C-alpha cells in the first residue's frame, strides 16, 4: 500500500484519508506510554495492599500474557496493510458483527478509561490545591486535551513522545532513588528505615495468601490498558512493517523495568503494609522519607502520566469512530476529516462523553470508589477486545495458512498461546466476581453488550453490499477472504 505524504490543502479541500505522519520515535514512545498508565501510578497502592510483595508476580504474569496478544495483533496487522486497526481485521476474519462490536467496545473502553484518568488527574491536582473544586479541575483538563487533539496528528505524536519521556525519566529516577535509599538505610520514620528486608518481612511474599495474590489481578490488569494503542495508530504510521515489530517486542523489557523494578523500589523504601490503598504510593514514598519537594515532583509526573493516558484515549476514540463510519456502522459524519486530517466530529463526540467523568466526581466525592468502579468496567471491556484479537488470530491461522507461512512477524507458539491467553482472561473474570467492589462492575458491564446487540440489529442493513468495504488504499477488503 502506498504511503501517504503530507501536502497542502486549499480551503475548499478536505482530506479523505488519515495521514501517515507518526514516525518510529512516536510509536516507540506511545508503546512505552501505553505500558505505563494510570493503573500503575494510581492503582498500585490498592494492589500492594491486597497482594503485598507478590504483586510483582501479578504484573509479570499479566505482561507475559499480553505480550502474546500483541504478537497476534502485530502478525494480523502486517498480514494485510489495508487493515487500519484490529476492528478491521476482526470484521474481515470473524464477520461484520465482530468489527461492529470490537470497534464500538474499544471506543467505549477508552471513554471509560478516560473517565478514570480524569478522576486520577483530579486526585493528583488536590495534592497541590486541596481547596480547588475536583470537578472543575476535571473539566479544565478535558478542554486542554480537546484543544491539543484538534491540531494535527503529528502534534499528538509529539505530545505523547514528551509525556512518555517524562514517565521514563521519572521511573528510572525512582528506581535509582529507591536503591540508593535502601543502601543508605535512609530513615523513613522514627522507628523504621529503608532496606531490602521490607520485601520479605511484614508477612512474607504472600501476606494474605493466595486469595490476596489473586485479588491483585483485579486492578493490576487495568494498568496494561492502552498497550494495544500501537495497533490503533497503525493507519498513521509511516513504516508499520518496521515500527510495529520493534514496539511489540520491547514489551517484556518494559514490564520488568516499569512495573517490577518500580514497585520493588517502593517496597524497599516503605513496607507494603504502610502503603495507603487510596493514594499513589509513588507520591507517598517520598512524603514518608521527609522529602516534600521530591513528592511534588513525583506528583507532577503521575499527573502527566494520567494526562498522557487521557490524551491517548481521546486520540483512540476519535480514530475508532472514523473507522466505524468508514465501515458503515457509525454515522457518516464521523468519517469527515478536518483540513488537518483530524476526525473532528469523533473527537468532539468522545470529549462530550468524557463529561460523564466530571459528573461522576461531582456525584461521588470518594475518588477511589469511582476509580475502582470505572477501572473494573474498563478492564472487562479491554479483555473483550483482547479476546477478539486472539479469536481473529485463530481464524486467520485456520483460513489463511499461506499468509502465516510468509509472515515476517509470526506469533510464537501461536495457536497454543492463544488458547492459554483466552483461558487466563476467563480466570480473571472469575476473580472479578469474588470481590464486592469489582462484582458490581462485572454485573453492570453486560448492559453495554445488550445495547450493542440492539444497535447491530438496527445497523446490519447498512453494511455495504456483498460485505465489502474500501481499504485505505482504495482497494476492497473482502469479508472472510483476506
């Protein structure tokens, strides 16, 4: 497929396609940004209180499983460059219904995640301005993100690049600081000091037993949402055949670096039992050491992390609505692009939906209650999307063995690991049903799929004749035919 190049438009012209203006450094840093989310910075306090030191194994297991999901997604996207996102290959391989359900669910995923990020941003803002209205800070950040995304795709890439740089530098600094404080036996209170012994003291690696270890999966899985963002950005990547494999293959190293080492750094400075479930342990770590200036710096970092995630969510939702409109399963107005090749209508509609987050904060003043409810819904919906990716891969292996044989980026142990990952997602759903706060979200989520089913029945007659849609290069993507 020919790579599009940027060119000037006269006032009367508007582009018909998304431009491939995101470069390798944009995608690499977006992949890192997707691996370091609000779930790590905001949710790790609760996961530490539930699982203790064993939480590092929880993150490693989830990261291991999602690496194979991303490899499956990478092989599928590169098997046909007419695919703009996983909604496209789901529609092609599983049928138009799968594209409809996947696209709209992924859009809703990021709306819900965006609400969680807005909640987190409001909480971080309170660290500096405890008297400032929480819902007002949420509204202000939405207006800022809308303004930034209206500009150009390249500006979004630049913004995510620098957001990710801030997160990387901060986490590396946090790991070094934790190791230094542990070696110095730095006093963190009148009776305690930093040290490696915190990891196995205070009840051992599994202080709450297997039940606590399993409970850690509930919020930990939310920390990884957005890891598939490189797939959403594939249509705007200049060289997907080179960029996507590099971004996906770096996932295991990022999990070890950003999750395992960062959490170990926190635990060697402060015992896991001293971490508050409703506060960011990254900020609390430096507060307990008596370094308030450092705590303010870390608060700025976790705030920018939440801002990065919210910004990515707004980008993803607008692009997914654009793709759904091209498929004929969303209003055609969502397929209109601005002169800067930005799907402006999808952008405005998604931001309007994010105002629900502002309303939730206004109605439920307890930030952690709202965060737990919203993140559980988001985790369930993202697992549905990841499941669709794996199911698409299994159909692809069955129907297109020749494409798999010639693939330059094959998924390791493809069929076997697909089933292992599907079993793991089912296991996590069972765990979500065991706790009261997550069970409520699990019971509410089916309402979304009932609404989707009703929407599909209404939209089905609008699918293009003969089950074909135009690819980004002007060719057809044949349903079930590759």
